[in-house]
């Protein structure tokens, strides 16, 4: 069974555990679910839903792949080759200045696989499933693929 989650991201971490659990309950079997993001600047992560932990992650990402801003407040980070649009020949008309987002995505997975028993996600007490948005606010689509025993 395949299901799609559509989210409009407005923060770094979006908890999608309930949506995936609803699909698992509907499925009602045992096996695994793979939660996959096809987007290059969005990742899937299993972690705790704790605001200070999320702040620590943001601090880490800012240190490893910082965002600089132009005087107009636009994201502009010319230290990343990806953002040197005038040097590239493969630029899409909707290209963003987001080299930092691509570097940040290297720290996360684009998918996670979670075991399911009788329609219940087998997550620890504090573990949740997050869509991690590494670029500005966007509409995103994730795919959940359920595979039985």
C-alpha cells in the first residue's frame, strides 16, 4: 500500500507521526513502512519532539552551513558554488539561492523505515517521525510505502 502526505512546511521540524500512524492503522498489518521525501532540501528524521533539542539541531546546522543575508533580507550565500547562478549553465527558471539547504540535507536521510506490528508503529516512547525542512516555506509531498511480512 502507498499513501501520500502533503504538508505546507513553516518550520524546520514538522511532526508527521500521527499521519503515518493513521495510515498504519488503516493498513492494519505487520511489516514496515518507508517514509520517503523526493525533495533534495527536505529530509526525514526520527528523533524526540522536544523544542530545545530542535534548537540544538538548528544551532548545529547554522554552524555547519550558515545562511547569510543581503541588506534587503533575502537569503544570499555566495560562498556556496551552487548559488553562483551566473556561473551555471543548468539553471531552472525557479532556481533558489539555497546552497546552504543542500549542504544541510547531507546531515539527514531522505527516508526512514519503521517497523509495524498489527497496524501500530513500533517507535520508542519519545521517538517521532519528522519532515525536516531545510529550505524556505514550501508545499511538500512525502510517500509512505507499506510492505507486509
